[in-house]
């Protein structure tokens, strides 16, 4: 059963203690896909260090997926993800963090997952996950690298800015996608998110399939879509992911379906 928002912090504290105790191990049931979540804490990452562990714990409780959660450590320009070796065993990699520079070794682990054609799911700030602004005089700390091309090459978009915060976003389905497996059961497909819309239109990938639109004032932006990378990785991305979105059943179903869709693509 999903934990309501009022219990989110307590759930995450318990889960973090469990993660530290078991060093990121996953459930023994090998019949369900293994999903690795990479996230981090900073004031502009929408409390993902709380919502992601709680969501992963719920997925485990429901028996939907085996999960490993890695909450990054250190400054944004010299970041480290504990237990990143788990990515080698991941059926699906989920990214929800912003503007991190990691070591070349850690970035190579992530790139190897994608070069093998394995799937990725991106949530909200993933559209600037490795987009780190370097110090004009000193650059990045030794051994740490950015990956600005992640946004264009993997997500198939460009980060063009952000809509106004106060109005939030009106969510509506794209035309002709009602039968898409990622939207199955995510009803009603029209709701309001407290998170502001991300500006990405037009998408760089002409073949990307838009599933949901976000509207605010006079703007209409893609906020959920699928695509396939040049290396064959199935990608599902949504710019939803405000903390309150996780309390919306349609959003949780969207993420579950998106992860399952990505995992199923690799077995076809």
C-alpha cells in the first residue's frame, strides 16, 4: 500500500537505514526485473531523495520489481553514487537527479548500460542530469566529468527553460495514445500537477512518441514521451515528479507502466 505524504519522511528514514545496513542488496526473487534508481539530495531536486526511496520500497512491497536505490553523495560538481556497480545487473536504470559531475569511471558504468541497448527511465530533473556548469577558471574537480549530450542523445530533447511555478501544470493525454501500455490504468488521464512545466518543445527526436502534454497559460509542452536511442535503448521520460505527484495514483501508475514497458522492450 502506498504511504501517504504525511508518512513520507518517516518511510524514507527507515528505508535509508535499511539501505545502509544491506548495502543496496536486492530481493532474492529473480523472476521480476531489477530496477536501479539513481537520485540525490539538493534544494532544487524536488525531494527526490525522499520520494524515490519510498517509491522503490513500495514497488518491492507490491512484488512488482526488485530495486536498488543509490542516493548520491558529495558536491554536485564532484559527485559519487554508492553501489553503482549494481547498474551492471540492472534491467532498467532510472535517473532522477540534476547537474551532477561524476568520475569518468562512474560515467562509463552508466554509458555501458546504454551502449548495450538497455533501457532508461528519466524523471523530471533528468533533463539536466549531467549538465554541470564548470568554473570558468578551474573547471571541474580533477577526475570528474559532465555529460551535456545526455539530454539530446538519450532523452531526445533540449532543456529550454522552465514555466512559471505558481500555476503548476494541467496534464492532458496526447491524441491517439489511449491504448499505449504506459497509460494503461492511469486514469483519469487529466489532472493537475503542482510542479511547473519544463520547456522542451520542439523535441529533437522527430520519432519520439508524446504520451502526455502539460499546459500552463498559453504554453503546451510534451511532459511524457518514449523514444529509442541510436544504440537501441528504450527510453521513457517524464518531466512530472513534483513531490505531490507521487501521491497521485495516475502518476504512480505511469511510472510503474513506464518501467515495465522499458523492461519488456529488452525481452522482445
